[in-house]
C-alpha cells in the first residue's frame, strides 16, 4: 500500500474516515468554493514547475492576472528562488519525488522544489492560502514530518543539514514563509511516531478483513461537524440528540402551578 502525507494525516485524525475514503473509495461532490481553491493551487504549481523547467510561462500569465500578481510579488520577496545562480553547483528539481519503504508500506513524497548542494538540502512548498497563525500545527502536520524524514532516510545528509520552507503566496501584503529546521531528535521522534502509526494501521487492516471497521473518533468530536461521512457514521444523529437534550427543560426543576 502506498501512503502519502495526506493519508497519514487522515489516518491519525480519524481512522474511520480513512477507511471510507481510501479503502472503500467513497467520495462526495466538491463545493464550488473548494474546487476554485484547488484550481488556483493547481495553476500556480503548474506555473512554478514550467518556470523551473525553463518552459514558456507568458501564455499562462496573460490568461490569469491573479497568477501574474502572485509571481511578481513572489519575485520581489524571494528573488534567489526564482533567479538562481546558474554558475553554482546546486541541484534543483521541481516536483521531485522520493519513496521509502517502512513496514511494507511505500511512503511517497513529492517536493514542489528541492534545492541541494554539498552543505544542505532545502524542501520548498507552495501554498496558495494565507500564512497560518499556528506554526506548531504545521510543524506537527505529516507533510512537514514525512517530507523531512524521507529526505534524511534517502540521502547522505544528516538531519541538521535539512530544512523545509512553506511559502504562502496569498498572504496579506506580500508572500510570507515559515521555515522548519530539522535535527536528529526530531528525526528519531518522527521514526517512532511513524512506526507506531503504521503498526496500528496493520492491525486495523487485519481486523477490517475480518469485518471489523476502523475506529471512530470520540462522540462529539469537532471533526464530525463537517465530515461528509457523518450520516454514515450516525454522528449527525448524535448532534441532533445532544441539541434536544439542551433544549428540553429539566422537568424536575419545573415548579407546580397551583390550580
């Protein structure tokens, strides 16, 4: 089984949702707003990939004024990324893919841009939404953990030579970034967390083959509020019952009305 960072995030957040999405291939219609965000992200990633490959991008920019504004703003704050020194001995590759086998699972990562020389390697990732306020949440996201872990495991670099930078293109005034420096302690911790999660997945898969579904999150979890499988998991009914319990008066506290 191949696993990406997105699948690990979902597995850790809600195993039952992982089951419905990846094992049973259940889907729900994407809202217009979600689809628009996905389209924006795809267009920007395509633009950056073609630019890195040296392919013409003018036609893309002429068709999309928003892309033109984004790329101009990005060039003003990070010119070293868009106009690299071609005389230096630096490895650069857009959409760089790596795989790592752990416990029989194939972990797959795709870096938007990998820049490496004899001293360090940098993973860059493009995000077409504003910079988040919670840095720690992004650090704990499996994209950050898995991307750095796989690079350390599949290269000659020690963890301290690795970093990952997220660029948030659609931030308020100009593109902003968050950079995470890796180290050996983080690497060992990620290894433990990854192996524990994969071991749990193996157990859940074995039980699933015997007819036992993956575990659900606790009743009342906020993850159920917007989940497309809430009805299938009978979690929307829980919300209705809970609401009624709050609305119905406590009969014990109602005073008797004399006739």
